[in-house]
C-alpha cells in the first residue's frame, strides 16, 4: 500500500450543505477540519487499491473535547470543543515495531478519559492532561469505559469488567446493568417493543427498527444508533427526532487554472457518535480533506417532548365548584408522574395552572371557580419536568 500525504492548512469552517437532520438537530457544522499529512493537526492517510486507511475511530468527552485515533501517524489527536488542537498523545510503548506499530487502532471515550486497546496492552489516558492513568495487560479489546473512568468493559464470549490496571472485577454472561440491558420483543411486521434497563430506570421504546447500540445522554434521553443514523427517544420512550447521516454527497472543488471549472468529489461519512448533551458527531472525508462534523441538538420550547396527552376531558358542576375528569395518558402507568390542570376565562385565552394531581388521580375539583362564570380547562400529563401536549379545551359554568 502506497502512503500519500497531501498538505493543506488546518481550518475550522462551516460546511455548506443541505440540512439532512430533522428540525431537532441543526447542522452539519465542521468543528475540526484539516488536511492529509503528518504535521501537527494533520491526519494520516494510506491509499490502497480498493480502500484507504485513515482515522475512523472518534470519541467525544463529556465536555465536548474530540479524540481522534490516527493509526497512520501513531497519535491520538485531542481537539477542544471549539476545534482548536490541544495536544497529541503518542504510544507509551516506544517504536518502531510491535506493539507501538499501528497504535492507536481505535479509541473508546467517556467522561474525560480515553482508552486504547491494542494487542496485549490497554492504555487509558486523561484527555484533559494527556497523562497515562492506567495500563492493563492481556484483557483484549475494549468496548466501553465507565463514566467515572474507573472501569473497562470487554465483550468477548462473556462480559468482563476490569480496573484500568487490569484487575478483573466481574465476569458475566449478561451485559452489565449500568450499560443498559436490552430486551427486544416483536409486536408485528417491523414493529418492536424495546426495553432498556438501567440501575435507576427502565425505558420502553416502540420502534419500527432494531438498533445496533443504545446510548443514554446526561438528561435521560435514549438514542437508538445505527451506522446510517440516530433516533432520539424521550424519557417516556416516544420517538421525537431522527437524524439520517448523508450518503451519495458530492463536493465541488475548483480546478486550478481551468477558468472556473470544478471537480465533483465523493464525500464519505462515518457512523454517528452521540455526545452526552445530545449532539451528534461523525467524521467526513474527501480526497483532499478530513473533518469532524457536528449536528447540534436544539430544543423547541413549542414542541412538547413528554408523554402522550391525556384524553376525554369532561367538566361538570359540583356542589362546591367544577368537577373535571379525564382518561390517562398512554404512558400511565409508566413515566407519567402527575397531571396539571390549566384554566382560562376565555376560549383560547391565557391559561394558568390551577391544580396538580398525582399520576394515579384522573380527576380534579376546582373549588376556586366563581359561580356564574364560564371557565375553559385543559389538562396535560407530566413526566418529571417534561410535559405532554394539552387536551383540547373544555368549558363549564358553576
């Protein structure tokens, strides 16, 4: 395989491209971009007859630092969330030759740490300082790293959990609960009920796809991840957004001295990586440059992301006020923690919350309603701080 280095200055830029994401994600934006080469901030490339070798293993820390495993140049590139290069980490084992040759083949990132599993040694580094904080011998490849950077998870025939120094903590035939234990039941043609159990909570997803991985962000949302996209589910298991990674994209590059003509280059994207804040990253490459792009998650305050709305709201006079009843949200029992009752004095007017009840209570007696006044009511379900849409408004007079 012949090695080719093409030198272009490192830049941080915005990709001018179609927004392939749903309204919930904005992008893609290039947060890291540079050329093929071996200088600081450049990326290694080896061209082959049928395929190229280049950095295709990337991780994102909890604070948004970007870690890129560059096997060709033998370094971990560490970039800040702003795209500025912070440092490069080299193999702690001197080269040339085994085991430093080909290091780092891949990288797993969590918290503010990065772990590189290679041949007989597994190295864990602080991304913040670049310092080696653990070396484990003969534990095999690495699949996950704990949030607090104290445990390495290895999936071979069975699951094994090690300290950073290689001490075996657990061996089990089941996926560790802290990673999320997944059970999938088929409901019909391309319809699945997916249960994901964590130590603190269970999630129940209804989806038309089975995903290769499941990720939970810092706010408790769940993501189903495939090589071609990401599906975001809220804490109630409702799908609220979909991001499809671009394919078949072309990039026009000016041909020097051709009078304005351009060359259409193929653009390739890597598998998506979900960050702790819900942003999505992927590598992007052409023949002339390599970049890490990001789709930024943006909450829309006008779109409820909680459970389904309750239904069947009725309002009737009571002895001392107005009596409301409704039918439970579809996620009750489940993630619903309560209901909020809102009231206005005009249809479509300004509603304010007049009462809250527990999830097990599907009624409310508004004793503050004045006799002879027509009131308009609507009710919504709550999952913690996440609201459902409101019911249609219903009026009543005491």
